[in-house]
């Protein structure tokens, strides 16, 4: 679809992506769109024409793993990283050619995330060579240093549950970093527990994360995004059927300022 200046849209064309993509992202030059499938774990890269319409996939990668959850290129656009959750635990690493859409495995290909972490979504620091992953099964956050050759090296693994609390029925969801690189926010979904929260982190000078605390959220916070000015965090709650807006304070704390009831099937969102 095309977006108009007033925020309205024009329906342009329906696109069926191969393998039922669960996550889509553009490369740095907006020349290609990349998609990964949760069902079969495949990566597909599609060229875009001058109208933004995808063509036939120029790259398809099948590593024999299911449950891929995200594909997001770093600011320089030179690599592709794909996290896999649950029993397919991995972060697969590739070099990326933005001119052709081709990907080449790095060696080693797997960044070897911490056992039981389940990396789901990711965020890049805007100025430091650091990459952050929300851990779906580990219920926390892992920090990686991105080396000059594109390899990811684990720097820290943070678990955020209160002492003695069970992980059963809980899972982490979306992750984002503020434009100034000072704070990280991730969703914590209470599927079978009444414990839905937003986890808050401060980014230290060396790029590592410091856990600040948990903010209450409506049931099962799924998608997170920031207002264009970076001052508000917006959170969709699927079971709670709501969109909540939180003001971000100078110390990274969150204060809910508005709530909108909407369809429970709404999970992800973007702002412009």
C-alpha cells in the first residue's frame, strides 16, 4: 500500500510471501525486502521495483530449522542475523550483499546463544557495535558485541524474573531501543499467568544493559513501537485487546498516559 501525507493509505496490491513470513524488514537501500517463516524457518529475499512491489525471491535459505522469529539488518546493512526460539535455539549469521540480495554464511554460522534463552526479537544500538535480543524462553535479554567480521559475541545474559517465580506460562515478546540508545524495552507476556509486564533496561557506556525494573501492562503485550519523536512507548496487548501509550521519562521509567480498546487480533504496529 501507499501512505498519503495525511496518514491515510491507498490499497495497491496484495502480496503472498513464500512460506508465510512472520517478520519482514527492508535492507539499507530499500532495494530488497527480507522475510523469515516461523513454520519452516526459511529466509527469503525479494527485490523491490520502483513502486515498492516485491518480485520473485532472489535468495531462499533453508537451514532445516523451524521457529525463526525475526530478520533485521544492522545500520550498515552488511549482515543478516536470524534468531530461532525453543528447541531450534540458534542465531544464524550471514554476510549480506545489498546490491544483489544474496547472503553468505559466516563461519561459524551459529552465534551460539545461551542455553535456554530462545532469542526472539532484536535491536541494534545506534552508535555502538552492540546487538540485543529479547529471550522468549529465558525471560530476559542477551547482549552481543558485533565484531568487525560480522560475528556476534555474547557479552551478557540477563534473567529478570523475581526469585522463585516460575517461567511456565510466560514468554518474552518484542524488543526496541530508544533513538538515543539510552534505554531498551521488551514485552513479557503472561499467557497462563496474570503477569504481563514491560521490562526496562538502561544501556551503559560500554553497551551492556542494566535491568531497571518491570512496568505493568495489559494482558499479553505483543508489539512495541515508539512515537516518531521517541517520547512515548506504544504497546499492543492481544489478550487485553488494547493499545497503551506510555510516556518515557529521563530515567527510563514509564508512565501510562492513554489506553485505546481495539481488536484482540491486533498484535504488531508501526508509527510514522
